[in-house]
C-alpha cells in the first residue's frame, strides 16, 4: 500500500472527524507562514449555473427571443454596464463591481465541451482537456510542488462533506472538514488510539504524530478570530464564515474551497434560480464585507464558477445543459473589469454559446499573479488571462 492510495481511501474529515480505521488519525502540521500572504477561495456552483440569467445581455433582443418564458426583464436587471447587467437577486455583486472589487470574465469554457455534470466538473477540477483523464487536481499538483520538501496538510482547506478532486495530490497537503468547530473535540476523544505495528503502515505514524500540531493550528486560528458581522443562516454562509475566521486567525492556508448547489434548473427555473442566486449573493457579500472590514480583502481572491452554463434557448420552464458561462473574481486587487465580449447569441454552436476564454487561462493568471507560481509546472499550457490583476 503506498501513501497516495491509502490517503485516497481515507482522507476525508466529516463533521471534524477523519474517516479512518480505528488505529489511525491523519492530520499534517502547519508551519508558521508569512502573515498576510495571498490565498485563493473557490466557490464552486454545482449543477451548471445559467450564466445568461446571472449576468444578463439585457440589450440584446435575441436574449428575449430565445427565452420567452424565463428571460429577466430589462427593467428588473441591476448594475447595468456595457449592455450587461446582474440578476436582481445579485445586489451585492452589483455593489462589489461598483466598488471596483469584482471582475466578470465572460464566455469561459473549454474546447469540445462535455455536458455531463460529473465529467465537466472533473475537467475543471483537474485542468485536463476533454479527452484527457488526470488522477490529481490542478490545485493538488500545485500544493505538491509548493510543499515538496515538507507536507502541510492544512495548506488547502475544503469546507464540505466530501473531498474535492481539485485539491487531490500525490501528498496530503489538504483536508476536507465539514465543521471546523467540532474538529478539536473529535480528535481529543480519540487521543488514546494506538497505531498498527504493520511495517507497511510506517509512513502513517509520521502523519499521526503531527495531529497535535495540526489540530492546534486550526483551533488557534479560530480562537484568534471572531465573526464581526452577522452572516445569513444558510449552509454556504456558514462555510464562508468559517473560512473568514481561519483567514483572519492567520491559518495562512494557500487555498480554501467550498461548494453551493444545485443549479440544475431544467424546471421551475425562475423561482429556483432566484433562490440559489440570493443565497450566493448574501453569503458572498457578507464574506466580502467581513474581509474588507478586516482590511484583508487585498490578500484574498475569491473565484466563483460552475462546470458549465445552460443552453441559450429555454425549454419552456427552464434550461438544459449548455457550455460557456461567466466566472466572477472578487477581491485580491483585481481590476474590477468586464473581460471578454458580450455573449454572441447570433453565432451559437449547436444552440450553445461558444467559449471565448479557456478556464485554464484563468487558472494560469491566478497561479502566477496571486501565488507567484509557474503554472507550466503543473501542465497548464494556456497563456494566462491578461488584465485581471
């Protein structure tokens, strides 16, 4: 049994407790890093968010012709800018853009798009081509190289109940935690667990010996921070509130990740999409406000994306799986621009928007500009997106 295969079977924390055999807990240590260094926060919109009803081409009559049942009226949209505007549920997004803290990247996708949720998410999470299958995530590969000489299990934090492929690497440089506040209690309850004497698991002892230091770092970060604003009572808001506390408490992880769903709006889209966007808006605007008040927004880059958009024409009550869609970048001293052309609804490909910007170009920009990392080292060959930072 090698280290990678062992951890791929057992490396998830749920509710703060690692799902491992009785003889083992595996949590790496976190060294003291430079306070205030840059980090990335990813909010993945599962299910395929409808980009055309999120950032809306309200001046294009084709938008209303293609969507007679679900189009958002041009009298309702907000934050009008160069023929585009936000869904009325995204008041916080409009304010962040007005403040110069939010960039919209239009028509993001990849060649030969896949409409399967699972496969398209896998492509985004690994940074692969449509016909390429990779075992490790793009962020996992970055963390492997960043911490090649000394693994840091808390270098990446995934706030969720399941692992995220984007953070999977050869070494355990990230953990998945459902509830960070329960993490310490669960670990303390199992302090007397003994490791196996099996020599094939010797490498595990090294990991287990780092439990006290790793758990101490997480709890220290939580103890050094408080929620200075009131977050909404939703799952996404709670996840972002925890991330804010870890950042403000100087845990100094490179990457934080969480998800929000489901955006699979085949039916009853007007109501469902409005509700999901409202949850997203309120949670992200609270997170943004929290970090801005703490004067930390310049150190935190928030990335909001979905595995694909929806088809240009509605299906009567909703939309089916599509291709290109916008990405949103908040904070990190981004330039607050709209990057890319407005969606071209007169030049569709099989009824779908053509992608203009490859998502891996955005990854390249994030790695180089925010983490000072050569993205070619993890196999990204696309040129970085210019003009974002």
